[in-house]
């Protein structure tokens, strides 16, 4: 745009323009209205021609920018494949966090009654035990307490092992953090890629001289991270069993 | 030969949550003597002190990746025979093959179960005995 202003300014200062202004002034001084109008219009025409040329140039550039945009395969690729892919990845993140939350909640819900059971059975035994310490129990009552204690021990071991197992479920459920982070990181790098492309397009459309440097986001190595269900992942195994099969085929 | 539950195990993963999960699972299996590192660059000097008997490592980490840590371990005369268990989200066949060729002793894909970890450890110890 700066160049356009400069070009027309130079034209406005050309010998030809100066002569036209002189003519215009002469006509005005001589009081010839008709000739004055003609000369004035001739002068304006110089400026108008410049304007049409500039509009033409801008139109062409816009057209080229749009073509470049349409032909840019990386953008096409992003729009056609990577965005739907990212959507699916993010949806998988929701599934994983949902599973983790539910597994954790289930484990907590199942643990609480087991702990309650330990508390109530301990209270029962404790009151009997106090009576025993105070030598208030008859022989028969002691026999009953002894039997109750045996049940109490068995019961507690069972309850504590169950709680232990449930806590392991809670522990394992936290694995989502690692896996979802890996997935989200990939989506972030896609967003960055789109951001850079958009900036390139804006630069291209707003300036005809500025060279755009096509910075590409580093491909995060060849590592793909967690496999997302529903997304094509060629050459991957589908779980631990296949890993074991593959390794045993290699002599492991 | 009984498994020495006092063996010192190094857990390498860039996510602290995963390190905690593995640490707690190992503790549940009786292995309480563990330490942690967040990538290969931190892990290798720790291993080179000679204080560790077993390595559990992730693959994809910033800095030195697990596969390179494994290769470094195998290339180090003093560490070469250390059992290495890889626990990773990478499940490309060619990567599993690469790890096997680099001399990994076990390969677990995330997400995994406590049972899987136990099985793989047992298998590694069985082979060490045999």
C-alpha cells in the first residue's frame, strides 16, 4: 500500500501533471469555465487510473493468496485428517479420565463398608475383652469370646486384603494422567502448527513483499504415544498379549 | 534361588504419577528399596554409581529416552547384565522389536495391570535364575 501511494505521488509530480496544473490555472485565470472543467477532469483522471491499477494489483494478490491457501497441502492435511484425529484423541482423554474417576469412586465406595465393618466388629470384641480383663467373664462366656476372636481375626485379614486390593485399583487408575498428558501434548503441537499457518496466511494476505518463513513444528520424534481407539495406527500391537506374542516370536 | 526383595530398583519415567504408581506396585510386591529418575540423563549417572540391581524405564521422555538409556546400560561394562523392564505407551511393532534387539528383559504397554507387572517381574527373575 505504501508503494502504491508513492507511485501515484511520483506520477502526480511528473512533468505531464505539472503542465496539466499550469493549463488548469491558465483556464481559471482566463475565466473559461468549460475549459477549466475539462482540465480539472483530466487532472483527476491521472489519480483515478492509479487507483484502478492498485485495485487490480490487490485483487490479483488476494486471488494468489487464496490459491496458495487452497494448495497448501499441510493445511489441507490438518483440516481433513488432523483435526478429526485431534477430536478423537480429546474424546479418548474424556473416556480415560471418566474411567479413572469411576474406578477410583467404586474402589472408595467398596472400601468404606469394609472399614465400617472393621470398626464395628472391633468395638464388639473390645467390650467383651474389657469384661475379660476385669475378670467378669464366666468360663462359657470366655469360650464364646475366644470363638468370636477367631472370627474377628479371620474377618479382619479378609477385609484388609480386600481394602488393599481396592487401593491398588485406585493406584492403577491414576495411570490416566501420564497417558492423557501424552495425548494432549500431541493436540497442543497441532494447535501450534495451525497457529503458525494462520500467521503465515495473514502475513501473505497483508503484505506482498514480506517473505514468510515456513516454520514447521518439530515432529515429536517417531514416537506415537498411546494408541487411541478408533484411530488408525498401523504396525501397532493391540495390547500386552500381542507384545508377549511378538517378544516370544523373537525368542523371549 | 529366592528373589532378593531388598534389591535396589530404579524407576525412570517423566511423569511423577507413573513413577509413584510403579513404586507403590513394587512395594506391594515386597520391593521397598526403590529410587526414581525423570529421564535417561538423570538415570544413567545414578545407575553408574553401581547401587542399583534393576531398572524399570519408560520409553518416551524428554532428554534421554528409555531406548537410549537401555543401549547405554548395555554398552556399559559394569551395567551390561542389569535386568531392564520397559513400561511404555509405545506399541509399534518395530519399536518392540528395537527394544528386544537392544536387550530389554521385559516390555509392558501402558495402561497395564498390577498383575502384568508381577508376571513380567517373575519371568525376568526366573530367567536370571536359569
